């Protein structure tokens, strides 16, 4: 097996890797294998091996709650951060899905491009943002999409146009076993660094700092999940070192030593209290992984 891995270009492997080191909330047990891949052709060489294993594709691990126990599987992080300007009318760029969404937005003014400014500050990779249709201030990443290149063990690589994908609120029809490799985005001419700073200030004023997974729940219809949690009296409610943020109640912060079960229990308490008070069942925006 080691010989097979050594022949694969752009592949880095870490065995028994503690996910708490890279999870944005600082929680997670050891994973059997952590694969970092920079060359998309490496994916083809891994197909037969992966068919025998439990695996998931991940971005920056900013919206996944991992269990604390040993995870007998493989996490695959695709790290292509390429950027190619492919057309001017309208401006179209092809971007590697491993790039940080925030870094992509910050670099756009250098190319006299704009459009994504409302999404600045959202953690995670471009691929992860597209898979969950990340959004802020009434704008979603799908608004700028033309097409994506996707990899799966069954079909290899394929290109899918936006009209073939069902995008909805914090949802896309891209399957869990499909990896977004790259995306073509349609942007606007003229860089707008001042607009970037405006949205960063708005985001920093609204959302808390600290170890978290971002928003835990989707907004149910016309209601704000954060407001429902706040009105249920749960701001600052905690289970050990997992606490509902005082600044924004849809965030759970790890104050230092929170474990998987602390956060999981707090999520269940929030759902129960909100349902008891408002007859509304909150659904998670984050993913919970335990192989």
C-alpha cells in the first residue's frame, strides 16, 4: 500500500491524525488516514483503494463536528488553489475548489474583479461553500456559478452546468460522494476593496470570534434560528465548555476543553427548547461525522 501512495503525485498522507488540530471548533478524534491532494489526477489513482474504505471529502473543516473517538476511515482534503482568468465579457474565472473562499474574495481587486464581497469572512473552501450554497446578506455563492467540475469514484471527472444543479437555501444537489474539483464563476469588472471592508465590518459586528463551526442551524423559513434560540432563553447556556454565544445565539463556542458530546448535547437541548417554545424544529446546517 505504501508503494502505491509513493507513486501518486501531489499526495500527502498523515496516519492517525488528530482532527482536533485542524477543526475550526477544536474537536475531533484521530482519523485512520488524512489525505491532502493537490493534483486532481491523483484522485484517479486512488479510486480502487478508496472503493474498499470509508471516506469523506472535506474542505477546511469549518462546518463538521467530528466525534472524539477513533475514526476508522479516510478524510480527503482537496487543496487545488489555482486561479485562471478565462474571459472578459463578462469576466469569468476558473478557480480550484481548495482555495479559501475568503482568500479568493480578498484577491479579486488585484484582478479588477468584484461581485463576491457580501460573502467575505465566510470560513471554508470554495468547494465547501458551493456544496452547501453558502451565503450572507441575501447573496449566495450559487449566484455567481456557471459550472463545476466534479469527481466521483463511479464516474471519474465530469462537468456540470449550474442549471443541472438544484440549489436552495444552504443546499445543493451535489452528492456527498462527489468532490468539487473546480468552478467557473461569473464576476463583475472593477475591484471594490472598500466594499470588502464594509462587509467585513458588518460581519465582525454580527458574529462572535472564537472556536466554532459557524451557524449551527439553518434559518427555518422566515424565522431567524439565532433569534429563536435567544428568545428561548439559551444565550450563554452551556454544557461544560460548549456554550451558546452571547453575541449570536446560532453559534456554539468551544471555550477550551469542550468535547464532541458536550456540543452534541447542547445541540439537542437547543432543538428541544425551541420546539417546546415555538413548535419549530430546527435542522442542523453543520455536518456531524462519526464513521
